[in-house]
């Protein structure tokens, strides 16, 4: 079912009731489906008859989740995958071949960086990394024919913003499809297709579930790409989502807008506190007026998101010891590499999500030892602030 308003789509989009007329989305926890006759099975395999055959490549609960995500994003089609990483890997491996070229921003989540820089070259794919915030670097990299342009915006963990509209224009001239990892922005705060991107990927594990339960991913694009490129790849290689996870994610979508709005509100209160704190040096938040890309962020995002990174200072040397001490003294906020959760989570990207990067790469990206990434949850915001405040005090005073 398609509704004009996305708030209604979040609750009802794609719903397919069974003969029992249930209220909630039905969970078809089945790996396979039966055929009335051998002839029907034959027809289905020949694709003369469209029906569910096997949950590796089609399941009614997964289908409902895909339909709802497509409506939300304004995309023609969606395929769900077992995780965010399998979504990215599926996009790349289904579309690229030996001799192709990928241009990507350097500011990527650790595993995305690994796939692009370590795995793709093994298959004879040329890689070019650029400073995603620098349009001149995109322009010069895209003078050469390219197959895929990939970036996160905002990026993990420094919240770098890539100009979706202008990079997409350059990418299309060089023949590339633009793939945007929209995890930090969520479908509520940014709609990359409206700015010219071709494919959106999500780790649905993050805000879409948002309650720390399941892994999942999605690929959103036009019908042709999904049908001709993604579908046969998933069907035959199997990075498929479990129907149970798709069902949990459908339930997550129902509260996504409410959660994001409240989490953004909390993040902005925390921003105000951090800005006034003498032990906080540098803050990364796209909707902070002092953020270098504030204007661009305002053009393409509806709000600044639920993640804020900041550097702790110490009058002495900046080192990981200070960050670790701060993390270890927290009482309410959990140390976790996950994000987008209703619980406030914190991580030290330099030694966790981005530990694989070389020191030069970390330096280039600003992933310093004194930086922490906070994913703001739904708790009473004064409790979160009090926890940060008390831990900072314990860290910096004897
Ligand atoms: C920006 C970004 N993209 C992709 C992923 C990968 O998602 P998943 O953990 O669901 O595989 C993550 C996970 O942390 C992420 O932060």
C-alpha cells in the first residue's frame, strides 16, 4: 500500500495482509514454499509465473520490508540483505568487473574502507580515494572513465559531508553510478536520490532497527538495476536477510521518525553542553554553526543527525589514555561500536571501528587518539549530560 505521506508509509507502507486479516505485519518464517503441481514448479523456475519460491531470493515478510523502504526513500526498488556490509559488497561485486574503476571518498567506515582498498584490487579493479569534501579532487579523479562512485555522508566518525548534487553531476559525466551510504543521515534526514544519487545503501542494523536487536541491510535503486544486477546476484550468492530480521526491522520503521526526532533533540542539547566545556576541544556535528560544512549540510540534510564526535583535550600530550579514562569512567553510557541505538553508546574509533587504518590515513581523516564518537539515544538528556560531565571531571581532575 502506498500513501502520500511518509509518516504513514513508515507505519503502513507495503503491508500485505494474509487470509487471517492480522493487524501486525505477518512473519513468514519459512525457508521454502510448496507447489501444487510439478508443472507449477517448472513454470516458476522458468519465470513464467511470479510467486515466492525460496527465501534466499523472495519471502513475503522481506518483500513487505523492501516495499516499505522503497516508498520511504522514493526509490523504484529495494533489496534487503543480511547486513550493511553485505549490501555494499553485493552492490560492488554484482556490478563491477576486472578493469573497472571506483572512485571513493577516503572517509569511510573501517569495513567499507577494507572492502574498497583491500578486496576490490584483488579482482583487478582500480581504486582512487579522494578527500570527499574537496570538489576539485572529485573533478580531477572523475576525468577518467569510472564505474562506481562511493561515499558516506555524513561520514563515520568525523561527519564529513560530501556534496551529493555536484559529485553526482561529475560522476555521471564519467559514466559512473553514485552509491551513497546514508547510514548516519537515515531516510528521515536525507534523501540522496533527490540530489542525483543512483543507489542508496543502509546498514539497517543502525537506526532502522535502532534497538540493538538484529543485523540487516538494504540496497535502493531504480527497478532496472535491482532486477537485472542485484536480484540475480543475491539469488545465486545468498547474502539474503532472514524473514525474522526483516520483521523486526519493519517494527523498527514504525517508530523511526519519532526516535530520530527525539535523538536529534537530545544530540543538540549535548552539543550545547560540549561547546561550553573547557575539556572539549573540537566538535564534529553537521548542524553546529562552527562546523566547516554547516552550509552544505543544511542544503542536503533536514537535521544534523544523532551522532556527535569530539576531541578531549588535556593540557599535556593528547593521547589515547585520556580517551580511555573518559570512557571507563562513564556510568550510564555504554562503550559499544554500534550506533543509532535507543541507548546512548560511545566508542573510540581510533582503536575500534577504524583501527585497521594506517597512522597516516587516520591523521589525514582526523581520527585522532583523543577523539570519541557518541551515538545519542533516547534516555532523559540530562542523565546523559550528567554522565559525560561527571566522567570529564574524573578524567581531568585528580
Ligand atoms: C557508515 C556505516 N556503513 C556500513 C556499516 C556496516 O553495517 P553492518 O554492521 O550492518 O554490516 C556501518 C556499521 O557500523 C556503518 O557505520
